[in-house]
C-alpha cells in the first residue's frame, strides 16, 4: 500500500495498466482519450510549480503534448508553440530544427519550430506528457538553446523513473518537475510503484 | 470594407496571410503558435452552437485539432478522443480505421481510434481547425458511423468556402458550424473575403 499519493498517481493506479515492453498505458485519460478535468488539474499544478518564473511561452511537441500544454497555458496566460514533426505548408520562413530519436518507433526524426515564435527575450517552459529516455525533452531543449531564450524548466506529467532520461537531463542543470514518477512497474503482476518524493 | 465581422474573422484579417497554393497562413494563433485566449473564445462559441445536443464525446484528429477540441471540451464537460495517424504502442485492442486523403501532402493515410472510447450510446461532436476539401471530416464521420454513435455535427474554426468539402458534407445531412468561412482570397493582393452569413 502506497501512502500520500497525489491525484495523478491515484488515477494511474485506477485506470492505467502495465504492458510488455515497459509500456504504461494511460490511453483512457492522457494520450488518446483526454480527461479534460484531469488535464486542467495537471495544468494548475504546473502553474503552482513555475508561477514565479516569468514564463512567456510554453512549448511542446505534437501530438499528445498539445493537450496538456494548452490546459497549462490557461493558467500562465501565455501562448503555446508546438514543435512539428513534419515540414508543412503551414510553416514558412526560418525554422529551428532538432533531432529526436523515438525509442518507441526506433527512428530518428527532425522536429521543427518557426523562429518567429521563439527568441532571446522568451522564458520558456517545456511541457510534455511523458519523460522516459529523454529524447523529446532533449530535442525541445536544443530548440530553446538555439533561440537564445531562457529555459525555465520542464513540466512532465509521467516520468518513467527507471529509465535514464530524467537523471541525465537534471544533471545538465535543467529543472524537471514530474507530477508522477514511476519507480518500477511489472507487466506480469500489474504492479506500479511511484517514487516517494517526501 | 466588410461589416459585422466576428472575433475570429477580425483576427484572421489582422494576423493571417494568404500564400500561393490556396494557403491561409494562421500559424501565429491557430496551428503552430496557439493563442489560448482566442481558442477559449472559439470553444465557448462551439458550446453556444451545440450546447443543447447532449454531446457526450468530442473527437478530432491529431495534431492541430487537439488544442481546439480541448478548449471546447472544457465547456461541454466531456472527454476528447483524438484519432491517431499512426498505430502506436499506446493503442491496443480493437480499433476503428478510416482513410483520409491529405490534399496538402497528396497521400492517403489511415486514421485510427480505439473502439473502447466510442460506442452506440455516444453523441459525438467533431471539432477541427480547418475544413477545405473535407477529407479529414469525412474520415472522422466514417469512424462515428462505424461506432454506431450519433453524429451531432461538426464545429470547424476556418472553412475554405471556395473548396467543395463544406458543401459536400452538408449535402449528406451533417450539420457543420464554421466560425469563419473564407469566400475567396487572393495571394497576390492579400485580400480575404468572408461569406456573409446574415
């Protein structure tokens, strides 16, 4: 029995499931069906963590980061800019690019963000739904660095604490606030254990 | 001079631009950078149109539809389910699939939605940022039809009225509420003229 779980950890235990291949399935509320009230509470929690940092932009990566980023942005009253995975007719002019390695699909890809939406006067909060090996977060951090903006930190909904992304990124001096950190999970028993932050 | 423009049409004239190839560029507020206050107002307007229809689910298609759908869902107090463009480890079990032809990229693709999030008891509102030739909306409608759910209608942010998607879909008896309908636009002069709904 785990004590002192927060609202998100309770929800993960209730509706999440562990599947083979280190997959934590939360498609009923976070990355396929979206529970808007839960996302609102997540957004408010990110606001609580970063409210005194003068955030001017929230950035994320398509697709499932967009919902969380938007719900957080309501509290910060700042725009969201989402990095795109494909160059499209909707992006013109100069762009920042960064390489992201998808461990899920085992491919390298480029993410793209128009330069006009991020510059050295910005204070940027990165928001994403998952942090595992850290590839997406590293890509987004690289975009921020290229722009000359200040990276205030990263707000993550669920971190897989048993993978190395979180540690590696924190060691670079980047502040990472994960609302739930899974310390270990087991697809045979279904057990999910969270890191105790107390 | 166009009279009686709504908040969105004003914003399109102010910050949108017309580019070669029938592209209406609104990346500074709708599909790359997201103006959250504007999206909130858009969401409230969809609520106004469909509030008496007993909507139980809002569906959309990744990526840029997600933001608008989430902001609308806050008013309806229902979940969002977004159709995915790629099968991923996050989707398991039975899925609905539909074919969507992207006129922008000139390719056919499948969109996928887990069957467990849509069924015959649902009353579904489709939300999307653009309606042009109607491919995405037809794909989403097909998913709803497969599920046996009732399609309440579609809330579209910007419709390109000079393309045939809106007319074709309305002729099928589907209610489409577009917050701005571009009657014509010209990339050489930059002119944008909206359909007068009065």
